[in-house]
């Protein structure tokens, strides 16, 4: 059984646990192989390289774009990564080899960036293309660092491991992402070596351009499809659970166990990704199941996401949502009966690259819930210019999801749970598929709503 397994940055930073719980664990020698690990950069490294994913704090990439001293910033990063190497000495990392690798990689990246900076300054090329290429180069450093270290440590424990470097620093091949993956894995005997691949893959289309910070899951997905894996496994620092344990408490957070790709898509739509939707689709189409496991509970089977799973009994599997959304309502007394009215709205949404999460209508109003981001301001400004009355409201969205919830009573129980906690439903949506009930509520009630819905629909019905 061949598996492709992704390890996230938080888990990678605790590589001793990864080594003991995932790579070696209780496995017999014959069970160590037929596994490909796709690794993320250690925690915060990609934030240092690009920008902080949550706060937006600028990293080396921003310095490059702003013509600041990115060269010294790369030197500082090198020292940070060398210090990070020291934290793995006790579990077998060869410090000299690890330090030399990252020094060479950063030195090569620095030379690339210096050349690109000169070309950009010449005025003969579109700077945006240069900047995108620089972003690709910088992003790859973190995964190369963690993958090299992992292979070094594994080999030093007497296990045959192979470093599959997909970053393309050592070649000038004009391969697509798929072609590079195919070339790098061609001829590998997975029964004799454990492969560790970089989460970043160099390709002519640019993996960062297409997927930005979700690129490691794209690499993971493409590798699994290429090698025809039996299962794709994602190791996280937590289980896929009925609700966020930080909100509802560890004792009230239930491991989902089984769900399907439709529910995973609903989670991704509200920004709570079990897996990036553009990574899950190829796996779904190839019939490869995804298993979400907790790095720190290796004996637990985790949650299996499959194409055809439907719970054998009616239940809410996951309560989730977001408190970082806006409700945008377009109201027009003349809307009633006008064919194609919402097409005019959607054309403006498309212009600004904004997608809605929820849409609800009546005779003369259309309400859409969108992510509360910078580009939403320009969208709302143009909507206000073009339509009779446009109102916006900061709100939260809470969702009750499941593979078998098309039964009388679920909507009643959810609405009652919110009502009993003095939470008003501002707007509601559910499609005929009935895998997701979406409730728009006041933003300050988000946490309270998650707790109420989880306790009523998941804990009581367990």
C-alpha cells in the first residue's frame, strides 16, 4: 500500500515527534517504506521569506519589491535557519551538512535575485513578472531546508531516505509542475526507500502564481495522483473535529471520523480548510481517499474523507464558520420580476475577483456574504454607484455540515439552539443537496453560536 503523506509546518518544527510517531513509530522494518512524505517549511519560515500570513508583516519578498536591503535580510534568515538546525541536533541532524546546505541554497537564491533586480531595473521587462518569479524562488527555500534536514535525520537512524528536491535550483528545465513531478519520481523503487519531497514545486506556470500559500497541498495532491497512491494522508497538529476545541473545549470537540469531499468543500468555502479545494479535486476525481491525522496521537485513525461516504445515521458532523465576513445587500424596488438583475451584480463581483459564500434573495433584495478583505471595499463602492440601495454589515457565518442531514428537525434544532442563546438569525441559506445549513448572525455572537450548535447537534446526538 503506497501512501503520500503531508506534514505541516507546526508538526515539522516538532520533528522529534514526527520521527517517533509517524516515520518510525511502532512500524516493523518492512513497513517503513512505500511512503512519500511531502513537507512544509518549519513554522514561521515562509512568513519570514514572504510576509506573515495572518498579520501581513512584511518579509524578504517585500524588501525585494521595495528595493530595500533584501541581501542582508537573506543573511539574517540564514543565521535563523542555522539556529533552527541546532534544535534538531539531539535527534540526529548532521549540523555541518545541514548548515552547508542552507548556506548554499540561500547563496544561490541571492544570486538569482540580484540578477533579477538588474533586469527589473533595466525597464525592458514587466516588473510584475520578475516579482512573481522572485516570490517563487524565496518560497522554495523553506521547504528545501526542512526536506533536506528530514532526509538527513532519517538516514542517520538507519532508514533509507531519498531527498526529492522539486525546487529546480540545480536545473534550467522548462517543465510544468506535473512534468517535474513525473520526472523526479520516475524509476524510484518506493519499496526500498522512503521519499521526502519539498512542498514547493518549480514549474513553468508558477505554483505560487496559481495557488499562493496553498502550494504545498497542491504538490501533495499532484504527487499522489502521479504515483497512484492508495491513500493521501495529512498530518496536522489537531484532529478534524466537530468544532474548534479552542472554542468549545477539548471534551466537547468530537473527532469526525468519516466524511466526504462535499463536506470538505463546504469547510474550504468558509476558510477552514481540511485541504485546499484545488488540491482535493484531483484526488477526488482519481478516487484517492484523504485521511486527516493528528501528529501527536499516532494510534488514532483520524478522519477519512472519501467520495461516496454517507453517514449511516443522520448527524451533524462539523460546526464551523468565520467571523470575518460582510453581508452585502442590494435592494431595488424595481427588481421584482426583472430577468437577469443579479447578472449585473455578478459582473461587478467578477471584475474585482470576489466570490460570495452565501446568497439569499427575496422579491426586491439580494444578500450576499463575502470575505471581509481589502478588495471588497472597491466592490462595494461600485455596487453603491450602480444600484438603488446597497447596505453592508460586518457579520459572522456559522455552518452545520454533514453527509446525512436531509431529515426533518435538523433546521429546527439548529435555529432553536441559536434562539435559546439569544442569537438572532440575520440571514439563512441551504441548497437542495442539504450538506450545509448556513446562518448569518451578528459578529460578536460567533463563538457563542459555535458552542451552542456543537453542544446541541454534535455532543447531544453523538
